[in-house]
């Protein structure tokens, strides 16, 4: 009888161990295999994406016909819409070139190509519609990318104290060709405006110094260096925005405007 009980006990333990083995060890190995496979697939995807990108910097013509090239052309149209490229707009565009160039192996060559495309397109008139149509075709069904591109263009127009009527006209033309409805466009605009209203309409010199983190006794060279460092830190990044929520661009623009406002207040006070 005792032997039978011992046998049952060992059978029970054997069954339990088998269940535990398949539940934890086998499943754990399977889980690790799946994770490893997904990681390898992700790395291959990143490698192929980077390889495709690097092909663009082989020539200006190739880059010009790509999503990035067409987008930079539209950036030029919006920046020049009101007659000239403002100082803060120029800074943000330069930072955008740096952000994009970072993902290429030949960074300086890529940046030079982007700058050349921008300078050429800002001097041209009448081809905004065709450029937007070409970009729309390359974007396929990607609504998210369309909204990211449009949001960046709106941000660029907003950053120099609001959207002018000329900028509004160019933005409407672009968004129409990118299949962004008037309602979607208005929603993005309203989100920007609401965030701007939350920032101070007036700013005292004391508040300006606090925002920039500088002292009243600092000279303008020191203040300018700090200002540029902050703008670079908080500027809206077209590359980073692809991994972040829709509010990212609005928040970054509002912060950039606040920093710019503080710098202007200090400049006026030190005149």
C-alpha cells in the first residue's frame, strides 16, 4: 500500500514538473525566440531604411524627388511666403537640416544638398501645387506623415508671431493637395492658437531673464549664446516628431516662441 502511495506521489510530482517545464521553461524559450526574431527584424528594417536614405545623398536630383526633398521645397515656399525668411525661421530651418542630416552617413554633403534645394525653391514662384501633388503621391495612404509634415509647416509659419495672410494662402494650397481637409487644418491651427494663448501675452524683463536663465548683468553675446542653445534644445524636430504624439509639435512651438519673446524683451531693454 505504501509503495502504491509512493508511486502515486512520484507520478504526481512527475506530472507537476512536466507541466511546470512546459509552462515556464518551454514558453520562456519560445518567448525569447520571438523577442529575438522581432529584434533582428527591427534591426534589418532600420538598416534597410538607412541604406535607402543614404542612396538619396548620391545626387541632388535623387534627393529633390524624394519625400524629404519635396518637403524641403514646401518649407521654402512657406518661409518665403510673406516676402522674406525671418531670423527665427532661418534658425529653425537650419536646425531642421541638422536634424535630418544626422540620419545620413554623409552628413555635410546631405546638408549642403538640402540647403541648395531650399535656396532654389524659395526663389521660384507658381510651382507649390505641383510639388505638393508630387509629395502626396509618394506618401501613399499615410495620414500620419501628412499631418506631421503639415504641422511642421504650420509651426514654421506660426513661429514669427503668427500666420500672415500670404502664409495662410500657401498653407491652404499645400494642405489641399495633401488631402488634408479644411476641418483637419483648422483643428491643427486652433490647437496651436490655444497653446499660444496659454503663454504670456506680455512679459517683463525680469520674467525674460528667468526664462532664458541669464543675469541682467550678462552681456548680449552671452545672452545670445544662451538663447541659441535653448532654441536648439526645444525646437520642433521633424525627425523626433515621428515617434511622438500630435501635441509634440504644438508644445515645442509654444516653448520656442516663449524663448524668442524673452530674447526680444531683453534686446529691447538693453538698447
